[in-house]
């Protein structure tokens, strides 16, 4: 049986080196448009799978979650509840409302439970296009944003009862307040977003300072205006007119703003100690870029 001669083997036997095909190298992680679309599809499928598993958890623990959501309504005085009945009763109008209420609650629970999964998928899709410094700032931003939002949600949970007490006290004596579950969930979601986003304000100041947009001198100049704006926003955003609900939102935000100012002050001092590459240059002077030196050193 005849075999095909290997030209590479004969060349190696004579002492010659046969060139091998170069492997494909991609140090900059470049991808074509189709590869980007495929990567996005895979990340979305994994995120949706995590969301589906989180919704299963929300369906299993629906009753404890609903009891937790309903507690602020149950704390209001008995005279302001439905028909002055015992317990805390909410109303459902439509035949399919119970099903859609389940979907809304388990979707929110699934979104919270699966947040590590979909956030990691988002990060894995975006991170290859970021520099190392940008990745560190992104991790710091997310690591602070989530606890601040949860802290705002905790304060919103405490302020919900007073807001409900005030809103239901406005109902005339000859009328009955039939509070639907959908209306109550909308109110709870609005309070959560108001408090949660307000607690993110100091983090936005820190990120603007890290980007070089906001300085401590400007922040110190506008400190009184910012504090007044925080109290004015708290007075408008909280539905209850009592000062306690307003202070629940305003005082923590002012404390966080002051902490953000301390960080901005320290970061500006650190930047001031670092020598600038543009120091001593005139406005119309061209800065040296040293392209020729880098090219010549690369050729060597």
C-alpha cells in the first residue's frame, strides 16, 4: 500500500525549518458586528434564564412577600380602612386582576433575586471595551449604588404609612375609600423610586468629580443652595404634610451629600499634589507627544 510522502518530514530531515501557519491572535478583543450580535444574544438568554428562575422563587414566596408589602397599609388607623372592617382589606375589581398582580409581584421579586446574574451578563458584555481604570470606577459605582438604593427603599417603607394616613384622611366622611391592589402597588413603587433615586444623588456628585466635571470649590459655593433644594424636594415628594416624613428623606440625603463633599475635597487635594503634564505651557504652545521616540523604540 502506497503512502503519500510528507514534504515537511523530508525538509526537517535535511535540517530545514518548515514555517507553520500563524495562529490568529486578537489581543484587542475585536469582534465583527455579527459576533457582537451573537454575544449580545447569548448574554440576554442567560439573563432571561436567571430572571425566570428568580420569578419561580417569587411565585413560591408570594404570600410572605405580599404580607411584607401590605404592612404599611395595615398600620394606618382602623377608621381610614375599607368600611372600618377588621384587618387590612384591599380591593380587586377585575376577574384577571389577581393573576396580573401575581405577575407584577413575582416579576419584581425575580428581578431583585436575579440581579447578580443579569448584572454580571451586562458587565461581561461591556467590560471588554473599557480600560482598567474605567472598570475599577464601574465596580465602585455599582458597589455603592445598590446599597444606597436599598437604604432609600428602607426609608420609603417607613414613610409609606404616614403618607397613606394623610391621603386617606382626605376622603370625605360620607364616602368610602375602595383602595385597589393595583393603586396601592403603584403608590409603593413611586415611593420606592423617589427615595431610592434621591439617595443616589451623592453618588452622582462623586462620579462627576471623578470625571473632572465637579470640583470642591464649586460644590462649596453651592452648598446652601443644594441643601435647600434637598429639603424642598423632600417637602414636595413626600405625600404626608408632617415634618417627620420630610425629614426621613431630607436628613439622610443631606448627610450623604456632606459625605460626598468630603470625598470630593480629598480627591481634589490628591489631584493637586500630582504634577500636571501641562504645567508651564502657554495656551498656544504645542505639547510634546513623543510619537517619533515611541516609533523608533518599537522598531528596535
